[in-house]
């Protein structure tokens, strides 16, 4: 079940803040999703431990080429701020953010028990649905 929290305390009058939080069993593991859309960035939490886990900063870089579609040529830069700086974390972060189709910077907090490719794909599809809900009304 989705919950929405609009927090108007300690924010500027024009700033809208929306958080969507959902939970689902993925591979028989309870998985929590939380997405908060800020004016200039998005904070995404995906956890199977009830903790933030590894924090990854992700930006979308687009090559400056003539006659190319920017969506097809997007490259994501990832930097682990805290936690496991492993190749599978970077790969999962790039994949998850590519599904969100946003040009905003993303701060991803991710803690998974199962990093299997099929699990990450399932989590990505669910995260995309939650992200789309978070964009409604913002």
C-alpha cells in the first residue's frame, strides 16, 4: 500500500516535496522502496534489510554528438559515497536509474540480500512504478 507524505515544514514556499513509500515481496524477500523528489535531485531507497546500505551518487551524462538521440546515448556516472564500492553496485545503480528516465541527479541508498540479475531487473521494474507515482502532482 502506498503512502504519501507532503512535508511543508522548514521548506521554501515554492518547494514541493513528495515521498512515496511502498513494500513488496521480491523473491520471497520483503523489499522496501522510498522515493523522495526534490527540486534538483531524487533520493531513492531500496532495501531488503530495513537499512539505507550503500549510498551511490548518480548523474546522467549525455555525449555532445550531432545527429544522435540523447536517450540512446546517455551514460551514467556513479560514485559510491558510503558502503560497498563494488562493480555490481555500480552496475545495478546505473540500471535502476536508467529506468527512471530522469535528468536529475539521484542519490541511491541500496541494501539487497540478493544481487542476482533477475532480482535487480524485478526491483528495477517495481522502482520505476514507484518513481512514476512520485512524479504525479510534483
